[in-house]
C-alpha cells in the first residue's frame, strides 16, 4: 500500500455517492496518475498495484466496477 507521511493514502467517499460518480472519480484519478505522481514526492509513491491493499473501508460499488473492468478485483 502507499504511505503518505505515516499512513496509507486512501480516498474516502460517502456511501451514498452515486455509483457513476464514484466510477468516474476513480477512472479520472488513475487516468491522471502520472500528473498526480509528479506533484510531490509523497504522491509519487501512489501506484495502481497498491490501490486495493490494506483498506480500512469497503470499496465503493462504483469504484469496484472500475477496478473490475481493469482486472484488479
């Protein structure tokens, strides 16, 4: 998993977020990961390979749809 300072980096949303919104949020995030990685040394540690490790909450169904489509879940 990805450490941001001393804790894993995780995007958390409300469980009532629309599935389509969560899907687009995750898809947009990963589509722009090179730009995000370039923003700071801490953000450079984020990789798709570590995206689903050590989660402390359930994956939103919309996000899960994206991860399944790209073969991650």
